[in-house]
């Protein structure tokens, strides 16, 4: 079936219904990934345990909250508090592992980048499918999916008083998210099984983000020319 950018999702079977348990796995998987990312950043900023758990929890549900508010539907963690519980438990586990020195052999900045990339990829796919199920057009669903994917990371960086990754030059971040969301929209309109149509863009988003960080891939910066020296 050809891609119709502004077509509504088929009413007889929503995307979430087609994905079934995969949608639930994505939601909880993204929550854990972003909670780990938030906890590691909190530890790097030398926050106490309360601050660490708070930042991790806010990051874990931030993108989904923005998504649900845009779609004007009940916020997921309000309807199902288990998302907050999972995020908080994940934060406590990360804090314990940090105290035990489990992460000492890793570069913690790399762990933040990897968990952020994983969380972004998962929430882009989950957000796009939820937006389609809510009746959004294909293009709008892809946009909401992108926002859902980058929202948690933006909230994390703002609360941690650092420049959000999405605003850093020379990186594929929002670009990778939006491209992956569009790819999901296209694949869901093919004969591929829904689960396979989900995993292909998810892996693609993660790979593009990680390779961008590894090799410095990104969109060329727009620079303001220097002012001419006064004569």
C-alpha cells in the first residue's frame, strides 16, 4: 500500500492492537533505558539519592507525558503508575551498582549516550504507534513520535543544567528520530508483521544515533559570518 502522509490510521484495527504485547514491551523498555540515562547523569552531577531517583523518574516518563498531552489523552503514568515505579526501582538499582563500582570499568558518558539512544529509539517507535492509534495522520504521528523520543533527553539535560543533546551541532538526534518514525509509518502499511515493522526502525534509529556519536556524523552547522573589523 502506498504511503499516504496525511491518512488516518485504519479504524478497524489500531496499531497498538496490531502490535499487542510488543507495545507494552516497548513502553517499559523505554522507561528503563531513560531511567538509567537519567540516573547516570544525576550521579555525574553528584546529586543525592532523592535527586537521582527524581531525575531518573522524570526523564523516564517525560517523553511519554509530552506525547499524551499533545494527543489530548490520559497521561500513561497517571493511568498506570507502574511506569513511575519501574523508573524509581531502576534508579535505585543504578545507584546501588554505582556504589558497588560495577560501572567503573565503563566510560559513564558512553553509558549515558547508549541508554539515551536506546530510550529515544524505543519511545520514537512507541510514540508513533500510539499517535497512529489515536487517529493522528501519518506525518503528525511521525512528528509526535520524534517529540516523544527526544523529550525525555531534553528534560534530563535541562534539569541537569547542560545543553540538550538535541541542540548540539554535528549530531544526528532529532533527525534520526524523525527518519525512524517515518520508516515505521511506511513499514506498517506493508505486509510485514507488525513486530518486524517495529524492530527495523527501532534498530535503525539506535544505530544511526550511535554511529553519529562514534564517527561525528551530523548535519552541517549554520554559522554566523564574523563581523568585519572596523577600519
